[in-house]
C-alpha cells in the first residue's frame, strides 16, 4: 500500500504530507470515539442511578475514579507508542487493540442489568467494566491523536485536517446522542433499550475503528530515531512521568490543556445532566433528546466550513475567545426556561449551542498540533505520544467532572433512587438539575477566557523557530 506523499520539514526532520483521501480515512476514527464518548457521557450516570440503583454520589465517584486511573495509564500508553517499532509503524497496532476492547467493554457496561446485582457488588462490577473501557479507549485514542504532526506539517494544514476530524466527531455525536436515545426507545422498554443500544453501538464502533486501522496503512508511520543505549523496563515505566515533567515547560501546551479541561467539563456536565433535565424538568422523553441533539449535530456540521474560514481570517486564539463566550451565553439561556415556553426556543438553543460548541472544539484541535511542533522545535525531541496521552487524560478527567458534580448535586438535594425513572422528584432536585444544565457549564466556559488571553503561540512564532533550526 502506498500514499501520495509530499515531504515538508519543521527544521528537525522531514514530515510527510498526504492527500485528501488518507486524511479523511484518519479523521473518520473520530466518528466511532465520538459516538461512544457521547453515549457514555449522556447515559452512564443516569443508567447507574436509575437502572442499576446505585447512589448518585457513588456513581459519580466511580466515573471520576476511572478517569483518575486514566491519569496513570495515558502517559504510559503515549510513551510506549513513542518508543514502539513495528513493521506497521509506531501507532497503528494500537488502533486494532483498542478497537476490540472498546466494543466489548461498552456492550458489557450497558448489559449489566442482565445480572442480579445491587449495592456494593454492583458498584464493584461497574468499576471494573469502566476501567476496562477506559483502558481500551486510551489504547486507541492516544496513538490516534499523536499521528497528525506526521502528515499535516503546516499551520493551516492542521486547521484543515482538524476540520475533517470535527466533521466526523460531530457525526459521531449524532450517532451517540441521537442514535442512542432512538435505539433505547426502539426496544419498547427502558431496561431492554439500554441493552439493545449498548450492543448495537458497541459492535458498530468496533467495526468502524477496524476500518480506520485498515485505512491507516496508507498513512506515513514515521519511525522515531533510536536513542543511544538500551532502555530497560524500569526506565520505560518511569519515562512517561519524566517526560510529563519535561513538557510542563511547554507553556502553550500547558495553557491549552487547562483551557480544554474547562471546555470539556462544560460538555460533560451538560450531557450528564441531560436525561435528568429533559425527564424531570422539561418533561420530555428519549425522542426529544434525540431531536435536540439532532439539531445540535446538524448545526455543528454546517458550521465547520464557516468556522474554518473564520479561523483562517481572525486567528485561532481570537476565534476561540469569541466562540467560548457565545457558548457560555447560549448555555446560560436555559436558566430563563419556564413551563409553556414557545417550542422554537428549544430548537434555537440546540442550534446555537451546537454551533458554538463545534467552533470551540475546532479551535482547540487546530491548536494542539501547533503546541506539539513547538515542543519538537524547542526540545529537539519527538514527544507527540506523551503529549497526546496528557491531552487524552485531560479529556477523560473533564468527562468525569460532569457526572461527579451532577452526582453530588443530586445526592445533596435528595434524589429519589428508583429503578423506575418516572418517579416524581422533589423540587430541590429539579432546581439543581436546572442549574446543572445552564449556569454551571456556563461558568466553566468563562473560567477559560482569561487562560486564552495568556496563550500566545501563533504562526509567526513557529516560523521564527523553524528558521533557527539547522
């Protein structure tokens, strides 16, 4: 297999630029991860509290613990992929391993209701399954995310490549946030619906990830230069953490990861709150969740080429600043909802939130490879894998913050635990859920604003650094 490859240089080593087809093949991997990530973020907490009968604070803590576990394994996986030498290249083998584990663990999680478990036993088994899911997700996504600097060397090339990825990721969001509720409803019963949804999405995601693994054969998989001396097992285990200490000195990457943490905490809070907000406050069902996120996803997909043009004209950081403020305002507008509100505002919010969320996502992803090149030019080392591991850990940690916060809010305000999701809840719970869908995520957006003002990496800075390279 071969790819049409042009060679560019960052000043340290030649980097391959590939054609549109291989870029799209790579970007399509975000469809599978986006579908599973959003289905899990949308339904994991609700499934644990309302189907398995686990206390909300316990359920939120289990999700958080799984993400803390990610903080241990993600840098290790990144370091191992940086050091892997395989006839398929340093990254591609992990796409296959992760693909198989993702599907199995996702199916297992949403079929736990088949077991007669409750209390501490249910919590223990759920924890084990989530740890397996987290491991598989990291094995696939970290090497996958480390690949772009190897075939998208230009500043604008990265915006273009990440626009393709965002397109597929939004399609995955629609599959997870629109398809999942539809699959649940198709079964006829909520209990059977989660089992059916888990089976279909898990198998489909595995199949799509394997397609990406096959398509990656057309992408350049550059081998890393061998370091002098042998690396023993102890050094390999320690290397992720020593490398993490080193990349703390990369100010743009450090700033961008904290910004990303805030941004994804917004999404995870909203998604974790959605089943409660739609069911308890808005008095809507699975079909309406699907309709909302359908409009959300379509608005995002339509917005991708528009934001790509805006970023090219206004700059990545400047576009990010404006979009994250608009994102905050659109989310905060939910606090103004009252019973009997005109239905047009329901869909208007879906369109605005979907569009602004997409814009912020594209900005962050377009900036990430810039920070990776900055690190390579500054240090003379290729550490994309470890940086990808840290980035993925931040994504996973942010994904746990939402369920953790919502779980604590529900516990503190007296959520009535029941295997019947239609049970009436106290007013304090309804108020907490309303704030969890509006003002709390909006506050996370605003926290990111001063951090963005401090981010200074741009195309001119990278060009000056390249010019200084031998």
